[in-house]
C-alpha cells in the first residue's frame, strides 16, 4: 500500500476522528449527532475510507454498527495518533509556559495519605499554574485501565509482585518496611522497647483479613509466631485508620512512608517495635513505547526526591 498515493493524500485526521466517534457511539446517526454534522457526511466518510483501504471497517447490524478486525486496527491507530498529538501539544504548551499545564495521574487512597501531597507540593512550587488531576486507580488490585486508556499519564502505588504486564514498564521508587503506630498521647509512645506480642490486647485498626493489605499484615503476625488480632475496626480507609490511631485509643500497622507523612499531619508516632522483614514496594507505572510528557517527567523526578527523603 503506497503511503503517498493511498494514505497520505486521502486520509485525514478528521476521518479518523469520525471513525472513532462511530465506534464509540455504536451507530452513524448517533455519531453524527454527537459531532454536530450530518448523517450523510459520516456515512460517506466511512464509505470512502473503506474504499481507500479496500477493507470493511464496520459490520452493519439492526442495532447499529460494530467494528471489524480491520476497524479495530484502524481505531487503535487513531487512538495512538491523537494521543501523540496531545502529547505534542502539551510539549508546545510547556515550552511556551513551563509553569502551566495539566497532568493526570492515577493512585490508590493510601498514596494520598503518604507521598502524593509531598510530590504535589514540590511540583506546584516549581510550576504554580499546573493543574494536577488525581484519579483513583489501585495498582495493587491491577487497576491499569486509566493508564491503558490514556486517561492518566502514569500510575503510582504498590507494585504487585510478580509484575507480569508486558505493555507497561515500572520504576521502583522505594522498598519500605511496615511499622507499628500509635497516637502521640498513647502510653506506648513512652516505651523504649516493645514487642509485637505486647500489643496483642490493644484495640487495633487493621485492614480486613481477606483484603490484599490485610493478608500482608496477617503474614507479619504469623511470621512473629502470633495469631493476627481481631481488629476493633476493620477498614481499608487509610484516613480512618490514621484518624483513629491518632486519638491514642488504637494501634495499627502501616507502610513506613504512610506513617512518616501521617505523623506530620495527624500526630501519629512510630513505635519501636521489631516488625518481620516484609517489604512494600512503591513504583511508578508508564505505558511502554509512550514517552511521558514534560509535566509527567517533572512529577517522576519529584517523586524520586520524595522517595529518597523517606528512605533517609
């Protein structure tokens, strides 16, 4: 297929946009309404593309249209083309004004209680007019959709191990331990030596045992030769956990970075308890073969700096 004769001169970005709209709407009439153009224009565009490529892009059904395998291939191409254009425009905007722009990232709630505020503070101090949009996505639960669908430029959170996603690449920021925590006015804060067994009768705030973080923490107790305590409050909410523990009436176990950053905001204290070596890896995920935009690169650089401060 000759590019100059068959493609370069005859397929326009507008054509790809119309094909994407038809695929998304599931019908030409609905796509025409969404694009605010006439139905015949949409129909002719699709027909001309099919004649140019000499393949059928859509199967017509009583319910509307469905992409053929050729249509799927073209749609993937269109998604990549428009994504590269968006990235290019972001690069231009950044070159014109490095202090502004928009960056979308995905992370779980636990990151909002640890590293994200510190990273955001550094980023916005350097780029005060940037809008940082944070989307919920839990890497630990394999919620990679927002990244693959290009709704976010990167994901940051707990790295599942083993990591087997061939279309994604990761950069491990920090490999951190878990720590026991209590409120600043807790009786345990004044103790210099505490064993995990000493805390067994306390009121615990822990993730449910049947959750991913709950199973990790249950493993910590098991390695210590202890049965995981029945939590007074079982929750996956980090905000609720840190708020309750900060009252001094409860104890908990958190990743080190969460405990460190929460201690500055809520008055948590890390207890001198020896926790069995259970590593919690935080990483950044990006799409393979997709260069992060300039603001994403700045975010990653600040994330590295914050991770180093936690490790220190």
